[in-house]
C-alpha cells in the first residue's frame, strides 16, 4: 500500500520536471522516498536559480534605462542651451565616466540619512587625516578641535576630477584666493 502511494507521488512530482518517465524498479519505500525528496530539492533549487537570474536581468535592464534616460536629459540640456561642442564632449565624457564608476562610493546617500552631528563626526574622521598634512591645519586642529570638526563638515568638499580633466593646469595663474574664516 505505502509503496504504491509513494510511487504515485514520485510520478506526480516528476510531471513538474517535464518528464513523465520514472524508473519503476523493485525497491523499498525508503528508496522511493529518497527519490521523491531529491526531485523536490532539485525543483526548489531550479526555481531559486531562475529567480536569481531573472532579478539580476531586470536590475541590469533598469540601470541601463536610467543611464539612457540621464544621457538623453544631458543631450537635451546641452542642445537646448547651445553649449559649445568641446564643452559638450567633456560633459558627456564625464557623465559616461561617472556612470561607469562605483555608485555612491563615498557613501553620500548613506550620510544623508544620518543626523548632522553624526555626519560631522564621520566627515571629520574621513577628511581630517588629509587636511592636517598641511602645517596650518594641523596646528589649527590642535588649538581649535571643535571648530576644525565643523570646518571638515561644512567647509570642505571632496573634488575628484574625471579622467583627462584638470582642476589646475600647468602654468595657470591664480587671481583669487579664498580664506576660511
């Protein structure tokens, strides 16, 4: 009785695989139960694999659509404002480079979720080691630690130029200087 029941269950489950063939050989109930469990585990693993592949494909498609939309917005803006060809190429190259780099590498999106005091602490720890290499800022930090923390939070911003872009070019003349007060 139970062997026939398990054999029927085995046959029914194999119908989900697209194969209606099962080997009906002499064996005991435990061998047939093992076969049923193996088929069920295989079905679950296949479903998980297909789900993961589908989600990954949809995510890449969504990212591609977002990149395409942004590029369209940039082209529309540049064209409608009659931006020169040279600057348009630079802007497009930068947008392309920015889209290929790791998104939110510096955690700016995460920082926006935090309260200002916590943001200030984080930015102080990130920016201070770079800034205090200059003697003035090293001394300033020693004499005014709270003001230096505020400076790191409110006055300093990171600037990372795209490839082939310059912040300063060789032999540029400086006509203005800004002092932090």
